[in-house]
C-alpha cells in the first residue's frame, strides 16, 4: 500500500508539472543554409527560472560518486558513479558541439518509476558532460537509466552534434523496474523534425542500426502489458506508449504543424488532423522547400499561429489589443461544457530557450554557438554564447535571482519586466520590442563572420587565447543585450504610461480602441454609454459659438471666427445667415493669401 501511495503521489506531481511544456525542432545539416546542425528548445514552465547553466570540464579519480538532484524540484535522488573526465558545458551544448533538448509527453503514467535515480533533466546534463557525439549521448543516456532506473514520465529528447540530429523517445517500465523503453531515430540529412509534448516516433525500422536504435524489449514489453498485439513490423511506439487524445493533437502536434507548414506548404493539409477530425498523423520529419538560416529558425520559434485559423491575435480572448497569449488554465468550463485555449510555441512561461548552431567545417572551439535567450521567445534577444566559453555573462549566470526573488541583475527578470508590461497593450507596444530585438540580433549576426575569422586566426597560435577572445565577445554581447533591454523597459514606461502614447517630442497621443472592439462595446453597452444632450444644450452651444465667432471677427482673427461659425453651423446646418458669414470669411481669407503670395 505504501508503494502504491508513493506512486500515485508521484504521478499527481508529474501531472501538475506538465502543462504541455516545451517545444523542439531539429534541422539536419543538409536542411540548413550554412551546413550547420540546428536544434531549438524552449524550456516552458511556470516553475522554471531562466539562467545559463555552466558545467566546467573536470577530471575525477576512480570511485568518485555524483549526487543526483531532480532538475524540476531539486529533490535529492541518490548517487551514481562519476565519469573519469567530463567536458565543458554551456547551457545545453558542450565543447564538442553536442546539444540536447527535450519535451515531456507523459505517456502511460503507470510506467513511471518513482524510485529511479535518474530524471530527464539530470539525464541531459550528465550526457552533455560525457558525450563527444550525439550517438554516444544516446548510449550514455540509455545505459544510465538501465543501471540506475528512470524516474520521469515519457520524454522526447533532441540530440545533435556537428554532423547529425536524432530524436530519442523514452518511457519507464513501472515501479521498481530499472531501465526504459526507448527508440532513437536519426533525422535524414536534408530533413527537419520537431516534437512538442507528444510522442512523435510511430513505426520505425527494426534492422537499420545506422539510423535507428531501440531497447531490446521495446516491443515485447508492450505486448506483455497489452499495449500491442500485432506483428513486430507493425509496432508503433507512440500508439503503444503514448496514445493520442485531442489535447495531444491540439496543444502539442499543432505546434509542430505550425512550423512544418511554413517550411513546406504541403503540410497545410494536416489542418483536419489539428482540428481533431481524423487521426492521420504527420510524418516524423519533412523536407523543407528551402534551406533554413539560423535567423529564420529563430523566427519560427516565435509563432502564435499567425495566418492560420488558430491565429491567436484574433478573437475575443485576444483582448482589446490582439494579444496572442491566453492565461491559464489551458482548458476551462462554462455551464458544464469544456473549452480550451490554443497553446502556441511562443508563450509567457518560457524560462529559457535556445537555437543551437553546430558546424563540422571549422574547429570545435569556434564552431559551436548557443544562441540563448530568457523568457518569451517573441520578446527575447538570442545572444551568441560560444560553447567553448568558461565564464558565463554576469546577468545570465546561475544564482543571480530566482522565481521568488526579483533582481535587476538577472536577465530573466529584466526580460520579464518588459514582456509583462507589454502583454496588456500588445499591439500598441510590441512594435518597439520587435524593433530593438531585430536590431540587436541583426548586429550579432552581422558581426559573426568577422569575429569567428579573427578567432580562427588566434587559434592557430593559441587555443587558450582563442577561447578567451570568444568568451569575452559573448560576455560583451550579453552586456549589450541587458543594457539595451533595461533601457527599453524604462522607455516603454515613459512612452506608454497612463494609457496613452507619446510622440518623439513627448506630446501625449490618445490610443483609443480598435474598431472591432468598439463594435463589441456598442453591442453590449451601446445605449448605456451613448452620448446624449440635456434640454437646451444645443441652443446654449449655438449661442456660445456665435458669440465667440463675432468676438474673433471684431478682433479681425478671421480664421478662428470662421471655425467658430462652422461649429455653430453643425448645430443648425440650415442657418443661412451663418452660411453667408462663412462664405464671406472664406473670400477674405483667400484674398489675404493672395496678397501674401504676391508680396512675399
């Protein structure tokens, strides 16, 4: 009974943690514009504080043990054998350009082993410290869970290096059962793949170890559990271990679809699948209709379904100013019926995200770049962090603050300050954010070639000096990012305070409401808020305008006199006397203009 309660408690904690978090895309070297392998990752959770991790390279003596703490909770899990040598890791990329990201798909929760020592987060960062290639990382990860037990629920891992990218999907074997059920598929060169909290590997080749690896009992285990009863050749990993439901399609696969359709228009046809009208799944990987640059991949990670029927800038829930975000819960009830909000790639609860760049055509000291950002991908600035660096920029370093402790020294809080100020008046303010974001990222990309050429020259005589040069450059660019984003936050506060906007001379300008929102106001409250006139109001205004006009006329201020008479005419448009006065004033003003032109 105690074991059962422990398992149930652990499963509930997993369900509470996973709000369809995280999105990954994998771009093989043949699908990228510059021949790099690219992996993207958004670490999305309301309990995720964004900072840039660093694990320095080290050597250990035989018998050294490593304490394992769960990545999500910080809970101590146990000890494992430490490797004799570990590699330098910056964020989710190591000095050999191995990169790992993940998305959680949960799957069959009865397969969770709460007594496992290795959780998914520890698995990533241990593998990064020990692997020189993506293929080696897969072996390390699967060997670790076989020896120590896998703690977490179903997980999709993106694993890449300078030559290839893989998806590894893994799920446990249940209480007190070590090991995991897993399949790893290499994405063919020239293709792009993605996953977003739903298992994506369906059927896979059983006799192609160059391109597909899997646990020896992945099929037999499913058969024993009653998850599958067909021929081995028919086995579908996702169907067995993470069966589809509408949430998995709409909240998860829809994020993959929104990128796939942008890089290959043929993928638009899967809109019926995204609507939940059929279960015809998208392929694991597709060939894009053009090669993707790192900058384009960044833009893909900023999607809110714009241009589709899921467009989050539209509809009542987008609010007055077209905000492409929806406040949780993701599903909600009204009068006994359940409804849902869309879940886009770009989302407020992102702790950190990255777009990695691993290149086989230059030395590893220069080739690996982690373009790193914190908070919402749409409002972050991807700043270059070279994988060989050994000193993390101050504002991005671990321990500057936390989710419960604000600090102006923490990049996470500086970016959240800006984004959370922008959200309520999104369409009014986001242009300022995008303008600066594009300027900074454009600057970093424009400099990249020259910076790396100089680093390569230095590398010919000194590895240490080349690494230091790149490290200093990353720190400098991070400082520029933070300085500019702080200033942006201050400028937004000045420019948009109190519900108005200020022009370049700091003169206030009313913002008002868009016409579609005005229409909704009128439909609901029109009669209540319609402007009315009190008895005698028109006569009083008419007399005042007439009196003012006559006064300006006596002062020979013909323009202001005309304007006053025109306002009086608006109240009594049939008044011939006023019409005559206005006509005479028009004639006088015309003659004055002619005299001015002829004399000056």
